[in-house]
């Protein structure tokens, strides 16, 4: 069986697995929208921040591509609550690019995450399907994520979520976008701006800033989302 056929079968299997799981999320969270691409020899430092209702969640990650289709990243996750800053979780993330960019009508990848909550010894294992498609200067991305959580302090359960992004490639340094997040507890939508800043010696800084507004879900009425990635 050729590589192209293997990748098609893998994509179809992921789609069927996602469709077979019902949404049963216990809480809503806004996060970044992932893209299915992996750059060979890429190394990355990443900082993410979510802020809403007086609380902040920070992620500090370091990652590296192991091949032209596999990228691994580790995160420290900390919470700032009423001026009390504490380490909440550790996370390992693997992204696998399934198709070459432009090989099919849409580009595909999968995401795997393993997270350990420090305070209650809770574990979470996530898998997701990543899709991206271009229409001229418009680019659409979709993430379908399923997570299984287990531990002594919680009821073992499946959670799933959907994240969508539509962005306009105005210029390399400035791309306006709109993002949509959903699970059974509600939805959230809001504008985002992002861009790339080229640095010396093939280095690059990617930035994103967004304000995401809740539509009747259990969570902040609005969430400020900030991301900075340094690729080298």
C-alpha cells in the first residue's frame, strides 16, 4: 500500500472515530487553533496566555520537529489567580502532518496530547483531527478534538470540542481572522489578528492576539488570547 493510500485511510479512520463519540465536555476552554503543518528542522519556543474573569492561564512550551512530518512539544502550564502564581500541569504534545501541502483539496494532520494536572493527579489524553483549506487569500482551519480524562478525584469521561478559524492573508505581518469555539456547554466567537516577523538567519516570530466572547456558556464573558512563537 502506497504512502498516499495509507494517509487517506488514516484520515478516514480519524474522521470516523470523531463522529462516533458524543460531546460530553465538563467545561469550556478557549485555546489556539492548530494548523496541520510541520517544518523540517524547526525548533520553537512558545508562550500562550488566556485571561478572563480575573484569572490567567499561561503555557510555556519548547518544541522540535523530529522529521518533515512529526513535531513534538512540551509545556509547563501555570495559573495566575488573585496574584497567586502556581504550576498547574505538564503537557506533552505530538503533531503529525498526514498530507503534503496542496496534495489534496484540503491539508490534514493529527494532534495527540498527554496532560497531567499537578494538584489532583488527574490525567488527560487528547487526539484530534486538523484540517486547513485555502480559497484565494482566505484560509480556513478546523480542529476536532477528543479528550479522555481520568483520576481519583474526577469521574472518568470523554470530552470533545470544535475550533474553527477563518483568516485573510492581507500581508505576512498582518492577517485578520475570526475564530469560533464550541462544545456542549456553549459557544464562543471573536476577532483575532496575527502575523509573522522575519528575523535574521532564517528565524521568525509569530504572534496572535484575540478577544473571544462567550455565547451563553459556563465561563468568562470574554477571554483575551495572546500567543507568541519564536521559531529558530
